[in-house]
C-alpha cells in the first residue's frame, strides 16, 4: 500500500531532503517536500499540516530546535508520535541515550562502547532509534 509522506525541511537542508525523498519514493511512497520559511510559531507550521490526508507520515529534517517546534505543532494538528519522525542530519556526533539513567550522550560513532557521562554505566550503542529521545539506545555492557 502506498504511503503519503511529507518531508518538512529548511532551505539549507534541501539536498538532504531531496535524497530522503528519493529513498522513500524507491519504496513506492508518495512523497512531498515542503520548505519551512517562517518558523516563528506553531500557527504557521500548523497551516502547512492542516490539509494533509489522514495517515500522512511526517518526516522532519532540520536542526534540533526547529524540529522540536515542528513536532509540537504536528501533535497539535493531530499527528501521533508514531506519525512523526525526526531524521538526524549529518552531524559530527551521534546522540545515544543511556538505558539506565536516560542521559543523552554525544559519541563519535555507533561502533565503540563508552561510559555514560551521568551515571558511569558502560554502554554499547545499538541501531535502535528512539523518536522520543531522538537518539540511539545504549545497552549496558556487562
């Protein structure tokens, strides 16, 4: 079944959004990109989202602060948590949250284990991504 996907991004991330669009379209999804110009308030974002068909999957491809604003506006427009995905941009560091204390740790890659900066638990990053934490899960190293 074809899925309706809406990618919201800012002008400076349009190349990344176009690459994501192509990825989704290869999976036979109907994908549209909308560029966020004014991100001052929930109302502006809400207007972009209010005419989306039921069941639209929203992909947010922007910086973290803007992504939070867009996500909250999407929830206000009736999108559920499972309907919204914040795509991490190519960053130098990767976000990994501790499964023990839920602290977000910034690491260089997902291959190496590390010590949580808050609780000291040694963690191994996994490929399980949490949209709630917007980061990968770090499993305890026994």
